[in-house]
C-alpha cells in the first residue's frame, strides 16, 4: 500500500476471489481515491479468506483480512487474529458477522424476462448434481403425476428429455428452461438466512420456482404469491400434487406469473453493493476505514 500512489492490493486465500465481483465495488466506494488491485506478485494489504484453502492457499500474511462464506458454515478464522468482519450467507450469530444473501453474490439483478415465453411446452425442469433425498422425492412425485417433468443432471436423470444441458449450464437455467412451467429451486439444505441463486435463475427463466429453503428469508425478499413453497404443504407429495394440478389449470398457473415478484425493496438494497451505498453496508465501511486510515 502506497500513500503517494494509493493502492490497496487485495489477494485471495481459499478462493476468496469468488467475492471480488461484489466486494471490489464496496472497496472502491469506501476508498474513492485508491486503486483496488489484485497483484499476486506483491504482498497483500488485505486478504479475502474463504473455505477452499486446498485449492488456493496464501500462507504467512500478517495484514488485515475479511472472511467470505458462500456455504452454510462460516469460514475458519486465523488462530492469531480476528477478521475485520465476516461476510456470511447463512446467519451464524457470530458477533462480527455481516450477513449477505448468496443469491446476490451470484446474480447481479433478479428479474423476470419481458416478455415471458408462452405458452409453456413442458411442466417442470429439475437440474441438480447433488443428491438430496427430499428434493429427489419431490421430483419423482411430480414425474409420476405429469410425464413432461424432466431432470437434466445426475440427480434423478430422465432418459426422454427434449434436449440436453451440460453441467456448466445446469445451474444457470435462465436461458435453457424458459419453455417450462416450473423450475425446481429447492436448496441443498435449510439454514437461517441461506438463500442461493437457485430461485433467482428460476425467475430469470420466466418460470414459477418451486422452492424449499429458509421460508423466513425468502419471504423477506420475494412475494410468496410468485412461487410455490414446498414448506407450505404437509408433505412433498401434497406439494407435487398442487404443482401439477395448478399446471393443468392455466388460470391458476397464470396467477403465479402475474403476481409481483417483490413486495418491498429489500433485494434491491443488497444488489446495490455493486453500485451505491446503503445503510446495511455501514459496519463494513467503518471497519475498513478504521483498518486503513491513510486511505480514508
């Protein structure tokens, strides 16, 4: 870090680089007269530490650091000092936590396409690699009720799919599944605050998401009338029956597409991390300016 030519060299430990897309704008806004760089040939001024140290290990740094967790568990802290703050996508309750939805880390802006592709040719798309028993049970209950439900990954793979989708594209289903009525967007696990990109990509495809996750969090961000929440039903079988019967009744299905996506500006507040300041960013800004007073 040079005061004469102010730069902040930010490096990654354990694939913290996955957070650069949304943390770099925050850093540039916090230090508007400073260049934010990622120079692996120089010692770091600030490190973003994440989970995957086996893939990317940065040893021996003594500078301040931030943790970024895109998973449910928080990142393991260094033994000799605490981070400036922890950016967690599930609510851990740790005192230095800044909660940030994983959805926004992956997708800059969630919206429906305009226009939505109609009519829908097939009922339901399911595109997962991870084998989650309750999610698979839900899909098979859809499939036995409606044959135009197709699975595109190793989990629940079906043999009569109308087309194939490669592994890289399965998660980003917005461009592939627009002619489906539903996309299954059930999380791998249910944890407080944990809401990933799955529901965002389903909306971006112009489908009705079928969701299961932390109901309190998803309902803070999205209008519950715009998606099917499996947790609202007594069983996955009941949820599957409702989805199929709704698909077969165009008027009932259309109500989900017509429902406003949002009831408030909460999602836009978090998406603003890439563009402008919002009050929820204040703990991060304060910690950074205290750590680097010469740049503030």
